[in-house]
């Protein structure tokens, strides 16, 4: 009787997970639409393949790995045809398949003995790595989440098993976790905190000397050596092969990007952080006497990702994605452990908590946090009537126009993705302050404007877009005040406003289109 009751809890959790999967599939956007960050990195990867010099001919604020991740998909699209976005989808799914295969192999060693539990955890992991990301699919953080899971599962396996894992598994997990550190160094916290959590547990159970010896033996291993080798080699390559990143971008990032951060209350109240807090509260409510190794490691790894989210200070939901993914899988492992540990005292309370967590994470909050981006559809509809495969340049602080350009089969004419130095510099600009820092901020804001003007005049794009959310932030008014732009803008005709943007098209293209149309105000 009791066995049937316990199995019914697992069965109920499985049904809830399947319902969440169906809901996520319904919400999951087509990857061809992508998001601004992914579209920009695809554009940069294409230019690098064409011979452009990163941080000189095209400017990307992030280290080179952010671009390198997208080069295989762009190269495959050029060689074999199709959109780079679809090849990027295939690339991420292939990486997720490798991770899930490693995870499946390690689950029995982690103490997940029952086949039903293994299948359930694999289903939750597939949901977290493939469907949960939604609009953040193929973001760097999504790739990092895929890369971190095998190393954490291997740590839990080492903590429980006496025999060493296969060398191939160690190397694969080390390569993937090393790639995660190359994407962002913050993810080292995701690997460090689980060791500290296991050390704290061992100190409680075994005493200081035995705990320290055991933990040191588990730190020095094949996967960690591989991780260090990959990360160290990447750092050396950046210093030797990309001096412009150090000389050009690091100063701009340190001066403008890093200080532009939310306050701690704003970070803690961000939707993604709220989702993590909900997961933490539900985990505590499980009242586990001794958390399972896998669940403890994944929960600590998720906390490391939350710490990285706070360190970055931007509050953007996708930066919490690795923590959400690992947290969901870790909670599932802890919940299964709680249900199995309660074999002597069956309670419906744990089952209700598990079902509530699955519903909250999979069916309600996550799709809201990681929902699809809204791109300028009205502008896209207008441009599709006037220009085929347009070359576009936009004076905006947003990246939302880039997926639109990709869908139209067009090209981006700018060397930067947006006027980000103008945006972040304006927030830190202090009128009347002549300190060296303020003078440098002014210089970078002027440089941002000069780059836009040079790209506009030099490339003579088919379409110019100027952000105009309100009269005080009308970028066309600012551009018209530049003596270099006045004669240049005479060659364009404004066909109206849409999506808080003013749309200008070259006069010769409008003459040929036979559709000189003004948008309704």
C-alpha cells in the first residue's frame, strides 16, 4: 500500500513535469527570431570569418569567447546553406545531448538507483537545458548551463563512489566546465561553492582532519586539471592574440559598463532572483535530514550562479539562467531523495511541495522570466514593402532591431551593436565636472557618436533608424545637429514612425519601390 503511495508521488511529479514541458513548448519561440545579443554575436562572427579584426574593425564588449561560440554555426551556414540561427540551434542541442548522456551515465554512481528516478531526473534536466531557456536559448549563459552540469554531477559521483570515473568522462566534463569559465570567469563560483558545501557537511560528520583530507583528494583530479588547462590556455590566447581587447575594450568596459549596475535591493527583487528565492524556500521546506550528494552539489552550484548574478549587477534575467537550470534539476534530485527517505513515514506534504515547485518553476514563473523578446514588427512590415535585403544602421541603445535585420536577410552597417557608450555614459555624466574620469566619459560618448556618423556616411545604408521614444530622446534631432550629417540626411526620406523609431529610407530606393508611404502617427 505504501509503496504504491510513494510511486504515485513520483508519477504525479512526472505528470506535472510533462505538463510543464507542454506549456514551455507552447511558449517556446522559434530560434530563427532569436534575441538581440545572439543576433549581434552571429553578425560579429560572420565579420570575423570575413577577415575583420575584433575590437578594431568591429567592437564587442565581451572577451573573444563570446564570438568564438558562434563561429561554428555561421561557418556551417555558409558551407551548407540555411540560416546561422538554425545551425546554432543544432549546435546547442548537440551540446545538450552530450551533457545529458554524461548525466545519465553518472546518475547511478550518484546514488540514484531506481530507473524511474533516473528517467525523471533526465526529463527534468532535458526540460531545464532545452525548453526552460526560451528567449535566452543559445545565449552564452545557456551554453554555460549546459557545460556546468556534467562537472557537478561528476563531483557528486566522486563524493559517493570509491572507484574513479572513466578517464573519458573526466576529460569531457573538464572540457565543458573549462569552456564555461572561458565564457565568464564568474562561473568559477558555481564550481567552488559545491566543494565548500561538501566540506561543511564532512566537517559536521567526520571531523576536521578527515574532512580536509577527503576534500583535497577530490579537488585534485582529471576534470579539474582539464578545466584549469582549458581556462589557462584561453587566458593566454586572449593576452597574446587579442591585444586590442586589453588596450581598447577593457578600459571602456571598466569605465562605463561595470559601474552601470543595479542596487542590491533591485537585484534581489529582480524576477529571476525571485524565482531562485522561491526554489530555495521550497527546498528548505522539504526538511531533509541529510541532503543527497547530487542535490546538495547542484543546489550549491545554483547558489554560485546567483552570486555571479549579483556580482555582474545588471539584473538581466538571462544572466540567472544557469542558476535557474541547475536549481530546478537540484530541487528535483532533493525532492526525489525526500520522497524516498520518507519510506517509513509517508507524508503528503512533501509531495505537495514538489508539485507546487514544478508548477511554479515550469508553468508560471519561468515562461514569464524567459519569455520571447518583442522586436519591432511594425518597422519590419514597412521595410519589407520598400527594400529587399536592406542594409540598416540604427541610432538606438537597444539591440532589438538586429533580429529583425536577420529575418529580412539584411546586413548591419555599424561597427558596434548600439550606442551603448552613449547610454551608459549619460547615466554617469555629471555636468560641470571636469575630473579626468568625467572627461574620459565625455570623450567616449563623442567617440560613440563619431563611429555612428562614420558608419552612416561611409556605408550609406539603405535604411536609417533613429530611436524616438519621446521628444526628449529623439536621436534624429541629435544627429541633425551634426554638421557632417546634414547634407547626408538630405539623401533620405522619412517614411514615418513605428515602434518608437523614425524610419528613413534612401531616396533612390523609395523612387524604385513605387510605394512612397507615410505611417499613421
